[in-house]
C-alpha cells in the first residue's frame, strides 16, 4: 500500500464561514477523525492531488505541528460547478483499532468468455470492508481469466486475510454476459438446424411419393449412394 506524505496546517477557527474563507485563499479545509481528538487543518490542492485522483486506496502520512499521523480518506466533497475539492475528511489509522472503508476493485486478465463473444460487466467498483489497519490493501484484485459466458465472481468468492467484506455475499462483482451478437448467432444456429431438419423431412416424403424422379435433392441423392 502506497504512502503519500502531506503537510497540513492546523486551523484555529472552524465552521462554514471559516471553511469558505480558507477556500477563497486557495487551501482545502480538512478534518482528521478517529484518534484521541478531531483535528482541523488545511492543505493545498497540490498536496492531495495524487491521493484523491487515483484508482487505488492509498495511505496518507499527514504532518501536523511536527507530528505524523497515518490516515486514509474517509470522505471528499467537491464544488458542484467546477468540481474543485472543497473539503476532505480523513480517518486516522490506529493500531489494533478496527475500521470500515471502501477498497477499489481491480480487474486482471482477459476472460475466456469475452474471447468467445461475451461481454465483461463490472457491477461493483468498490467493496465495503472492515479490518485492522495492518490488513488494508490498495485494491481488491480479481482475475477474470477463467470466467466463461454466464460466469460471475461474487463477494463470497473472495479470500483476503484479515478482511471482512460488508456487502451481501451473493452480490456479483464482475460477470461475463451474452452480447446481442452472440444471442443472434445462437438464434441463427437454431434456425439453421430447424431448416435442415425440415428440408430433410420433405426430401424423404418426396422420395416416397416419386421414387426414381431425376430431380431428387442432394440430400436424397447422398442417402441413396450410401
């Protein structure tokens, strides 16, 4: 699990008015929860960019008044118009203390079912977990290589040491489903089989009624040669 160092500045004032003031000055108001006391501070956007805009869960090492605090992001708020980061809540990682968070799903491999005309459908991008800080990981890795059309990987299929998954165990995380093209090809194959059976039956009837007719179908001619 990657650790990203952040330099924060403790803020004395709190509340909405104070938060707006900090944002106007180009810094982001933050709160660190989970420790002995909540700590209010500010950071610059450049400090947290790599922590926020990522596909994995990373740990933050926050320096406040020459003290380092290990934490993960608990919640982020964005501006409704320009999507700028407006507030961040951090959760302090305390040894021996259980925490709940969400870990991103990472897909690996090319599914067998996709090679055969299916489509990979990811239904859960994050999974809710409960664990100790020492068991936290950057992502939940799922190898889909062996999945065939109709197969799924569910929450109950996952095994990670020290991690309890909070989502319903029967929930599918990723599935390989039939595409429209695949379904149409199946229907065409069925139609072809039905047509072949009908033609063969008609040819046998014709053979019985007009034995020796020179306009026999290839299917009948083949049967006679056999």
